[in-house]
């Protein structure tokens, strides 16, 4: 039994793949319940990973492993919604494709924000792989590991995440561009200009402003029963249902019409 498992056992908790404790923010209202709220922390949470398979010579989007990223900037300090979104994106169902895997924190608020975040993550036994600066700020966290370059590209599928401190949104966007799997990316921010820039510049099947990446789901987006999620651009991107697995055939019945 690992140190993490022993700690969870002592707390009466489980480290299983499906981790949906009652105290976890669940955001059950769905996408229609999302609203802009001023004062939210500037946090980019980038989404989840996707794998594409080929069947009968045709590409098919497949359900993906998680690979989320997030950024917290100066407006995050002291803002509970930012903490709630990160915790929800990581722990509500850590083994699914829209769970967060990487958190990027703006250097200007890293000390305050990580101090607010460590308690909730520790309560769920989340193992953190931190870069040098984040590790210094998280010193004493019981499940702290030193991050290697590959950890920011990992699909953890469990109660684990990578944390990195960045200079600003520019560095965060560069990081997302390098490591994202183009599944789901999100920014949590009280700065509308930064939100719009993020939504415009990030190349992903689903992009969010001020909401958990956990909403990337066919049912949540009103598509009905989800068959898979694709990170391709053609012909289906993002969650898709049955209609995306069929092609169109145009049938015209005329009475002698010609095109001038």
C-alpha cells in the first residue's frame, strides 16, 4: 500500500478510479446553468486528451484519456470559485476524458492560490507533480513529487496532476500549444479580454471560460447519448452522437429544371 493509499485509508476515503465523494463540487446544473461571474480568478484550465482510431480505413474519434491544463493569474487570489473549479475538474471523476491533468499558476498569485488549493486537494489525496517553483510553494504537501518534462504531457487517469508556475497568459498559451491534446481547454478569469483571447487562440475541440472542463460531454451539450469525443477538425470535433457517424446523400426530384 502506497503512502497516499495509507493516508486515504486513515481518513476513511478511497483512491479508486471512480472518485465521486459527496463533498466534491459537482456542478449538476450542466452547461445551461453556467453564467459569467465577476471576480472569478484568472485561471486557464485546459482540457482533456483524445485518441483517434481507424476502423475500415476511416478515422473515428475515440473516447479519450484526460490531459487538462489550467492557469491561475492575479485575479485568482482569494477567489473561491477558482479553487472550486480546479477541484471539480480534478477529483469529480479523475479517470474520464474531461478531467484536469495540469494546472498552470500565474507567478503573481501562485503563493496565495496554491495555499488555498492545497487543503481541498489534500483532502482527496491528490498527488501533485510540481515544477521547481510550485514545489517550493507546496513544501510540506504530503503527496508532492518533482515533475519531469514528461509529466506535463501525461494522462494520469487518477488522482494525480501536474502543477507549473508561469509568468503570464502568454507563457500559459505557449505551454498549452505544446502539450495540449486539443480536447478541452478552459480559462477561469475575471478579465473578459483575457477570456476572449483564450477562447479565440486556443485550438481545441471545446474551450471554456469560467467553468470546469467536466462539461465536455455529449449529454451536457445536448447531443444525447455520446458515442465518442474527437480532437480532429473534420468531420466531427468534440463530443459526438450517432448522427456524426453517418454521411449525407442529396436526392433531387425534378420536372425538367435546368440551371441557367
